[in-house]
């Protein structure tokens, strides 16, 4: 997927050069635009479009628009409230939220008046068709063609007349994998924001979930995920199954996990029958069930919707226990999970952090974990939970920076049925309530909106939570662990973080060192390598001396997360008969040049942050 780049400065110059190269000279621009944009430009030329033509496309007549809206009535019903919520987040920023049908016709839009006037000049309005064959490269039409999320910025649009636009679009998929529409945010290219596509993507996920629930409201639905805490979230996989066990619909996550669409039976995907699942679900309504896939992997499953009465109860499925009751709690992180002792690898600074954390276990003292991205703050939080008296309770994590402001309130506090347009009929339990008698981990708390900070402070003071739309507060008993890569004291001084909340979450602060400053890299590498080979059920693999020296000298801007990904790639690149990781197995982006020379021998070259003395020698390894 193309990483969005703001079309200013060097990036804008690159796009301008790409246009001259492609449209004026008829040559392919090398690395100046993404392959996605280049494919779209080529399709447009094949379809006979002229990039220089100031093409005016009149909106469809009223009857045709009415017919399209009638065909998409269900989509419009579910999208209205979500679009309003999204627009509230971008109001006064010179943007508009757009809903189009599967053919690219705009059905509905909400926008700032000053931008809407400009948009109408290029027919960016209800009734206009923005299919790629009509309007050239654009986020709506190109998202339909590519079947994935698309960012099109400024001059990346095929038609010069659309060059003032910045557009982020995500296709909406139905229960059988078909495109049913597109959700888009368009605005002035000068006001491009990097987070826009993420906002559209998350809103599209929410809309797809609403569409699925509406279509199969009277059907049996099974939601599942490999991680039990994700059941009930937007990341869950959902299947709609008829009484005969035939799958009649699957959401995007389920299709990705199983390749499942309408047709296959439940039993072809899982090591148990649909009837057995219904039996156990009838015995313990709302609970999570542990079920094995045919692949051997285990998932946690919840049955929803209307179910026929069944007689026999079979013991094939393992009950996940009271801690996994989806209606009230999130599953436990588990005693068998990693503990603080497991994190000890010999680094003095980390040892100090571990010792400080151990001293407050079970004492109801909020813990604040600081450190750069990728140092392992969530892993530390899980280990803290597993090491204390709440280890048998739920561990519930929420990344405050990953959820749009309009959704974080319902995620954190939950809501009652009918609390707002688009809300689930049965309501939803928030993270605070899910963490009852366990641990709530708020990652990137420094990015929490100010309004939510005030509500969180009240919860911590009163030890109760009031879901959105509810009249009665619900008592909660939680241990709070927070993490941030920011310096919260600075955020308080800048007015970005409440001082009273700062002192609430900052009872004990522990800072995790970046990987480049740790003395235990060799131990970390060996632990990560052992875990990766065990997961892949592969024989033991070692790290060559040359590679280990390189690891110890590298700057690791992505910290432990980056190291883990490097090891994962290296193991994947090993041949079946290889048992040692050499330079040739490392990802190329670690190097300033290709790590393999013309003769095929591995060559270690300079990487960012490596002093000359720390570089491995440039000769064949192993």
C-alpha cells in the first residue's frame, strides 16, 4: 500500500517531474510516484482519457440519482450517523465527507461550505460519477478499481483540473466480498493531513460492521478472533451461518483469516460442527468458546443472533471461563503469560525498572511507563499484570493514539443501545468495564483528547463508569497502567494534558531504555530467535558472528519491535537446509546499499548509526 506523502516541497516536485515524464515524454517515471498511481495513469490512457482536458462532468439527473439512492438505501441508512461523526472531527478544516456507490456515483456528502463551492466546479457532488473511467485517477474510482484503501494527493490525480484535491478513500465490502460503496474524505491539497486515511479506514470498518449486522440481524452470527480481547471489537471476524451450518456471509476479517465467503459449511473450517457450537452457546449464553480451526489454530468464539433450540450438549468445545464473559469482562492475560522476571536480561537500566515495578505490585499504585516507540511498553505492562495479584483477571489494552476522537469515548466508556445513530442495538461494554478486577492499559495516554481526560479523571476518582447514554454509574475496580512516548510534564506545561490527571497516572514512573543504549542485545536476539523458531516449529537457528556484531552496532530507531521484525524476516529467508542467519538474510532496508554483491556473496555495508569500527568486515560470511 502506498504510504501517503504530503505533496509539498520535494514530494510535490517529484510528482510534477513524474507528470512531465509520463504525460509529455511518454516514459515511465522511475520511483517518482507509487506503483498504484502509475497503474491508474496507464489504465486512464488505455481508456482514452486526456490528462490536459478540463473535463466537465455534469451530475446525473435527479431521477438517476434517486434510483441509485434507492438501490443503496441500506448503505445510506447505516452511513448517515457515521458520516456525521466523521465530519465533526474535520469540521472547519476545508474538507468534505463523501459516500459513493459501487459504481463511483456520489450519493451523499457533508462538507465545509467554502470547500463545497470549489468541489462543485469539478462535479464533486451528489449525482456525479467518479469512476476511474470517467474522472481518471481519483481516490473514489481508484479505490474501486484496486479494491483497497487509496490516498491520491494533488498532481497524482490524472486530470490536471483535479490537482487541487487531496482524497483518501476506502472501499466498503459486503458480506460476500463484493464492493458495495466507497467512503471518502476530500479536501484542499494544501491542507493534507497524514492521519486522514486512518480515520477513513476505521470509519469504513465501523460502517461495514453496521451493514453486516443489519443484513443478518435475524440470522445466527458467530464472532471470533485468535485473541479473545478482540472479540467484540472492530477487529473481530464474523460469519453469518444458516441453521444447516452453511456460511451465508463473512466480514472482511473472516474472509482474510479463512478465505471464507458464502458457500462453505461451518464444519469445513472448524474442527467441530455448528450444532455443537450452538449447544454450548445455549448452555452459557454470551460466553466465549474456544474452538479449533482445521489448521490447528485456536480461536475464541461468541454466538449471536437468533438460535434454534437444540437438545444435546457435547463436550467437544472448551469453555473459556467466566473471565472471558464477553458481556462483562475481557479475557485474562493468563498466569502462563510473561512475567517481570522473564524480562530480566541483564541490562542495568532495565533491571532498575523491573525492581521498581515489583515493589508496587498489588498496592493499587498507578504505573506510568515511558519510552520510545517500540521499546516494549505494552509487553512490560502485560508482565506487570501477570506478576501481581490481579493476574487471573482481565488485561485490557487501549491505544489512545490509534482511535479517532469520535470513537474513543464509546471504546473507553461503552454505550447503551440506541445511544447514538449507528449504535449497536444491544449496546457495547467499554474497556473500563471490561477491565473490572483486572488491569487497564492505556497506551499513548499523552494523545488522549482533553475531553476524554476529564471523564477518565472522574472515573479514577469515583471508581465508577457511566456508559454513553446511560443514567446509572457502574462500579469498576481496576489497576491502571499507562504508557507514552511523550514527556507528559511538557504536555502539561503546553496545556495539552491535564495537570490533575497527570498526578493521578504518575504515581510511579518507570522509563524503558532504547535498544541502542542497552547492554543485553545479544541476549534479546537469542530470545527473539528462539521464540520465532519455536512458533514456526523449525529446528534451532543460530546468528552468525558477523550479523551479531552488526546488530550490536546498529542504531535500531524502531527499537525491539524493529529487531523482532528483522529476525522474523531473516528466519523466513532461510532455506530449509540452512541453520545460521548471515548478512544475506537481513532485510535490505537495513543497508545503504544492497547487502548482496554481484557475485552472490554477502557483503555488510554501512547502516545508519554504525561507527566505522563497529561495522562487520566486508567479506563472505559463513
